[in-house]
């Protein structure tokens, strides 16, 4: 019974983050990622870009400390809800949808950790090749486009006050 109450009363906080999640999706669907960055314009490629952008937003919320903790959790719930809905639309049944969502959450967690490490001084190019190009070697120009795009987005997110980002203000 406590779960029902939490869903009913916790939903407002989560729903308030819908504009931020829409910003994540819109950013991930920008044509430049696919045109200039040569990210595969496939279900997997689009998921990889959403996961990368989502990870950068989660890193920004993480850097805000306590202010960003609950919003990060609620934003992740929106991500899971979206994935679940997308899978169901594509005909994935109830029996296996949880397994697919679990794999995708694992992928998001992996990207989050890899990007956290890369922005702390690791090898961002290697992270991009492994997580966005899935081990394929992109052209130098495509890799530079994605790298520069992610670095730019990371900086733009850092420049937005956490409260504004949580309120749905997407960095220009």
C-alpha cells in the first residue's frame, strides 16, 4: 500500500521534470549528431545518444549535491518509463520487457561512469568509440564532432544553475 501512495504523491515531482527530460531527448535527436558525427541513425544509435546526453545531465545534477539527488532519481524514472513505453510499442511483451529495461539501465549506468571518468581526465575519445560507435572506429572528423558536441554540452550544462536546469531550462 505504501508503494501506491508514493506513486500518487511522488508523481508530481517526477512530472515536473518532464521538460528537462524532453530537453534530453531533443538534444539527443539533433541532426548534427547523426550528420556530422556520423552516429548511426538507428534505434541503437538514438538510444546511445539519449544515454550520453542523459548521462551528462545526471553528472550535472550530481555536481549540485543534495539539490540534484532527488531530481536525478526522478529523471531516471522518466527515462525508464520512456524506454518501457518504446519497447512495448515495438511489440516487446511483458515477460521480457523488464529484462530489456534492465539491460538499458545497465548501459546508462555504464555510460554515466565512463563519462564521469572521462571528464575527470580520462580518455573521452575511447568512451565515445565504445559507447556511441559500439567499438567501430569512426572517421577523425566524426569523432571530433561528437567529442566537441559532448564537451560543449557538458560546459553549457555546468553554466546553468541546477535549480534552473531542474525547472526545465535547457542550455542554449
